């Protein structure tokens, strides 16, 4: 599962208006992440950030989508 959250921190750092900051609070994406992780991290790979795209690409191309439990656990922990 790939979740691309709104750039909340960047919006705040840029000095956005309160209305713009509120608009960037991502409720749905966080719900997806939590739902995926609660019971499924042992079977589902979650990519919580663009920072992990190179890792995902490697998994898909070099290993044909095969991941280890350790990798899935590491990616799940990075969601927090």
C-alpha cells in the first residue's frame, strides 16, 4: 500500500495561512496507514513516504515484489 500524505510540515514551515494549514491535515491517509498496520503488516508492504520509493522500486524490479518480514516491519515502524 502506498500512501502519499499531504505536505503538512512543509506547509507550516512556509508560513501558510491557518486555512491552508488546516486543509493540509490528512485524516484519510492516516486512517489508511493505521488500518493497514494494525493487523496486516506481516503480510502487507506499506510505503508511507516518497523517501521509500527507491526501496519499493528495488523490491519490485530486482526481487519481483518479494519482501521479508523484517523489511515489512521496518517500513511499518517508519509510519510512526
